[in-house]
């Protein structure tokens, strides 16, 4: 495929795109005063907790939007319509300009393992990813970074208790969440022209269910990868 010698080499190319976007998102997060201000912002402990607790579902949300939040028929259009770069445009234009009309990438290509039957958790992951991703279809690409931040800066009372998050940090996170949700809602209403309350709450309910699924999904995929690696030895 595309002159790459193996499926693994192709996924390594995608990983470089993810690394670049991770850097971009972290850079943007670090522009939020509550995240960076010494003495006035979040503690180092809470920053680490947010990364540990929420980054996985943030990236699965990214994939959900990338695979389902568009109507593109080519991979480059898929990047453009979702606003999510997976490193393919630069690679194709530099190395394979004759492949710029490569078809859009599908969920199953990215997640399925050859010869391995899907489990109920994996089917649930696909269903939730599709449902979430389709809620972004036709919306402005600027909305995705906002929902990314809303999910990243999200903790409930149980998590606050589990990690013993201080009252100051809890207050900072709650205030930031309110501001982000308000910005998201205003953008939908005034720029996109969509009534906001039901859509945002619907998306958040789906994403909370997705977070629970993602934890089990990642465990299963890791076990499958270890099993396949053992078979190859």
C-alpha cells in the first residue's frame, strides 16, 4: 500500500500524524491560563490526573469524528472535512502525488485484526464511535477542539474522591468546564446556526458511555495483540 512494505509501516506513518496532533493539542491546552498559571492554575497532580484519566477517551473521540463525522470519498477530503490530520496529506503530496484520490479510511481498516472475530465490547465501541462521530457530520471543524477540551477537563465527584483532588482544583475545573460548554453552545447557535442544548447534552451523554467502553476496549485489544505476537514466535 502506497509503497509501504507492511501494514505495520503504514500504522507507524499514522502514529507520526497522531504524535504531531498530540503536540498541537497539548500546546493549545497549555494556552489555557487555568492549566498553566503558577499558583493560580491547576496543581501538577491534577494535570497529571487529567492526562491519565481522560486522554484515552479524547483520542478515541478523535477517531470517532475522523471515521464517521464526514461524507468524504477520499482520504484527503476526510482530513479536510473533519479538521483532523493523520499525516497523510504531507506524505502523499511528497511521496505519492498520484495517490491523492485514495479512498477515505474506514473504522474497520484501523481497528480490525485479520482473522480475529470482534467481541461484544468491540462491537459496542464501534456502535458508540459511529453514533458520536455522526453527530459532528456537517458541523464546523472548529467545534472538535472545543469538545476535545470539554472531555479532557471533565471529572465527576467519584473521580475527584478517588484521586483526592483538592477543592481549589475542583473549582477551577468546574469553572473551566462551564466556560468551555458556553463557548461551544454559542458557537453552535450563532456561527453554525444549530440549536445547542439538546445536541451538546446528547454528545456528552454518548461520550461518557464511550469512556467506560474505551477502558474495556483497550484492555481487550492489548490482550489480542499479545496473543497474536505470541503466535508469531
